[in-house]
C-alpha cells in the first residue's frame, strides 16, 4: 500500500488490527457453532491460538514498518521467482497435484 502512495500511519494500523480481530472472533464463533450443529469436532483453542499469533505478527510488522518504512522488503513477483528457480512453478504444481490425490 505504501508503494502505491497510501499513507500508513498508526491510526490505519490500529483500524486494520481491530477489524481483523472482530472478523476473526465472529468467524471463530460461526465455525464453532456450525461444527457443533453438524456434530463435528472444531479445534477452537488451536484456532484462537492461530488468531493470537497472527495478531502478534501484525503488531511486530507494524512496529517495524513505523520505525523504518523503507526497510520492509517487497515480496518478489512470480517472474523473479521463476528466474531464480526455473523449475519452481512446475515443482509447485506437481506438489499441489500430489497433495490433491490424497
């Protein structure tokens, strides 16, 4: 977003984090109820731990970005990945195909 000229300030980060946490809570509640209704086991504790881990990660990333907005590396595009690892996309497709066979 910063590369597109959007100002990323503390207020925006707080808003994104708050929106994520609210959505995550609602989603956990929905899937828990849906699982219970259908007699399925839902690992709510593990899901809540995953949400908490992601929230901590967002906070760490936010702090790092605010301290030095230019440090954060951009994610390489697929052309660059394929240039560095010519067989990567074929290997990835094969792995997905194999995973889907199970």
